[in-house]
C-alpha cells in the first residue's frame, strides 16, 4: 500500500506528515501509525474479500483512500479523491462491517466517477443506508449541489485548502469576504504565515455551515 507522494500542506512546509492508517479486515477495524516520510507499507490482509483503507494526515484531516479487491492487484495507491468515498464506507462499518467484505468496489468507484469529480458532493447518508441494507445500486449515488459559503472576518493571508477540490484563497482586512462552493463535511484551510487553521463544517441537507479559526496544525 502506498500513499500519495505529497500532500499540498507538506509541499508548503517541506516537511512530511505522519499518518493514521485505518482498514477493515475480516470485519475487524485495524489501525497503524505511519511515521513521517513513511509512504509505503506492507500488510497481510484477506485476499478473498474487499479491504478498504483510509490514511488520515496527522490522524484527523481528510484522508487518502483506496481498496484491495478479490482477484485484484495486491498493491494499492491511495488517492485524495477515493479518500472521501472510503471514509464514508468505513463509517458504515459501525453499523454493519460485514457489508464491506463483498463490496464490488471497482464498479462503485466507476459509478461515482461518472457522476462527480468531488466525492464530498455525494449524499453519504443515502449511500451508507443502501449499502447496509444490501440495496446498493447506481441510484444509491445521488449528487448534491455544493453550498455557497461566504467567509469573512478572518485573519488576512493566504489560506490553502487541504483538498485539491477546495480552492485556496487570499483574505484581506478590508475585504468583503470570500465566496466558496463546498461539499458535505469538514473543510480545512491552513494559513502557514499566521500558523492558523480555518475549519468550515458544511451540512448540505440542512443548507447550513459553521466556521471556526484555531491554531494551525503542528507536525
């Protein structure tokens, strides 16, 4: 299993993250700490079932994801895009972990990509519900419109999104705010010069968002 070569925040600071790797094997949730700079790891997993992986930067940020499937390649390169999907699927394991072992992951991924580039726009609740109930189909993948978010009254500087699909932006003291289009869940933006982290949580179902600023990630 291999991680992407560089997260955009790693490139900015020229320093590698440590990661928390999470996967489900035989219905059991497992974790492994990956030290900074460790981009490849060998694991023993069941070859007769689908095994999903999520690697969380610093243990908490948006993961890279991927899967090994029966009769598929023994190597997997985790990606940012698949991270949103695999996180959603791993969350469903809290209800029914056995539903993941027989998951037709390549077909699901193909269907997802045919409908959206940004997987945070997929209705995760609908996908999880159908997966757990054994009713997963193309109609389980419902694309939602992003929410228009206006961010104002934050410290000035350059804020870099953790995901490539979340655009980076400048803010100014005398500005009128910055308009963003965001999908479901938590979106984080780092201001390296001010060592601050902007967190925006989006709820597409309720059409609301919540903004907070805190000290930036340290690693």
